């Protein structure tokens, strides 16, 4: 009885979840494999970090002096040590000043502590450090590297664009020092102190001006470097955008032409499959050839996405492949005549590719949007320019062929990239014309001295 119940429950579960077919099982296995791979990678990133990477990051934070939280604690600690030690040495040569006691050292530390926030709050820091320094001098403690803290705070304020605040802080410190040294010394320690000589005020003012000037110089240089980095990044982005646009244009031209031929031949094959199997076989053969060529050209375009510096695996198409293009158009039911004028010139690769793609897109538009089954291509080789004209007799069918599609936009972009022009529009007699002028540099003939 128990076994029968278990079988019934097993059948119930099987009914609730039907067995997967082979395709579903493979898809389920792929999803499970991908999920296990993601979980494994996440686990590695979380728990199996290489000790060398952690040490490298810790050393980088130590070099930056920000501890990973953005505060310059290492440089602030160094400044505090230098000020404390330097003031202790300077106090030995200033017996007429107050001895550097615990209060004096506390004031020095109090002046150095705000420097931790000099990049986040530069204005309060520069005024706070100047105030503490003025209080330190008012208490009669010895002179020394105490002004280093003011210089660092002023530098940070100027670099972050607060020049006025830094100038006011230095000006108030200098004015306060004047009051302490020449008027308030009678009531302030040390006892029996006399007025300071006026000659020392000029070096103090020069020090303040030098700090402001050096800070401004550093600020300007930093802004210039930041602008250069921004310009380089914008140039890289612009080059990447241009490359993406070029690849998109190439893919559009290749696929639009080949798929148009395939579409026409597929329709022919379906229509004649029962009545004329031989003609249907010919249509299928054309589809096979067009798809094979399209795949080859797509691979060639995608080769540009490989490692930088690799050479293309096949030459770019040009007007030398125009007979193949005419043959493909003929397979799609379009009769194309080609005529050329002027002495034929070897075109630069860029102009040759652009000319081929323009003719290809124009013929594709005839196949897709024109009721005419004939097209005429005229190639004029001029002095330093190529003149292309593609005509069909119309009338237009289906969607409009005129200037809003990606194909015509791509033709205009190709012509503009070479400094040329292109005109596309309906003719008065009902046909359609694409006319492009593509300039290209001419090779200068060798001078008589260069001729052997």
C-alpha cells in the first residue's frame, strides 16, 4: 500500500511538471552552467582575492595618503611632525620668547588637524589655520615652521578655486601680526618684550605674495592638464564614434544590397517553385552566392574590431568589383549598363571604397524602391575628382526613396568625409538620380631632376 501511494505521488509530481524535450534540456543545462559560472566568479572575487592585489591596493592608498577615505592623513601627519620638530629646534635660538610648553604644542596640533579637510572644506580650513596661528603668535611662542601650515592651507584653497578667501586669510594674518608686533606687545607675553623692527614686515608680505603666486601657478597648471586630459578623452570618444559610424555604414551597405537581392530571388523562387523548378533552382543558387558574399564582407568589416594594428585579411572593395555588382543586380532582375568617360585613374583606397558603396547603395535603392528594371551608371574621371551618376526611369514603388533613409544618409556621409558632394532626388520625367562628386588628391608628376 505504501509503495502504491509513493508511486501515485510520483505520478502526481510528474503530471505537475512535464518532462523536458531535448532542446529544453540543452537550454536548461546552458542556463545552469552560466549561473554556476557567475556564482563561482562572484565567490572568487569575494573570498579568494590574491594577496598581491590587496597589498598593491594598500600600497597605492598609502602613496596617495588618503587611507581609502579621501582624507590626506599621511601628508597631514608629516606636516604636523615637521612643524612640531622644527619649532622645537627653533625655540632653542629664541630665548626671549615663551618656552614651548604643552599649550604651545597643543596649538600647533590644533593648527595642523584641520589640514585633513583642506580638500573638502578649503575655505574654513584656511581661515581656521590662520586664526590658530595668530593665537599661537599672540601667546608669545617662538617663531618657526608654524607658517608652513598656513602655506599648505592657502595652497589648497587657491588650487580649489578660492583665491579670494586665501588672500583674505593671509591678509588678516599679516594685519594681526602687525598689531601684535607693534601695538599689542605691551599686554601680551613674553613680559618685557619690545616692538618688532618694521623691516621684518617686508619679508612677511613677500612670503604671503609668494605663497599666493605659487599656488596660483599650480592651479593654472592643474587646470591645463585637466583640460588636456579632457581634450584627449573627447578626441578618443570622437574617434570611437567615427569608427562605430563607419562600421555601421559598411554593414548597412553590405547587408542592404545582399538582402535585397536575396529577398527578390526568394520571391521569384517561391512563385516558380511549382511551375518552373529550374528557374526556382537558379534563384536559390543566386541566394546562396549573395549570402556567401555578404558573409565574407561582414567578416571583413568586423575584422576592424580585432586587435589594433592587425592588417585587414582582404582588400577593401572598389570600382574594380563593379562587374560583380552588376551581375548581382542582374540576378535580382535589374539590367545595369555602365559607361565611363575620361582617362581611367587609380583611385586612393578611401575614394575607391566610397565610390563602390555609393553605386551599390544606389542600385539597391533601384531594386527596392523603383518600378524600373533598368539602371544606368556613368563614371566620369576628371582632374582630381570622380563624377558618379546612377539613373533609373522609375516610377517609385512602395516607400519613398528620397532623403530620410539610412542608405542615402550613409552616401552623404561617405561623400562628405572625402570633401565631396552628393545629390539624390526625383527627375522631372519620373525617374530617380544619384549624382556624386568625390575629390581625390592627384599624384604630382616627377620633376625633370627625378627622371633618370
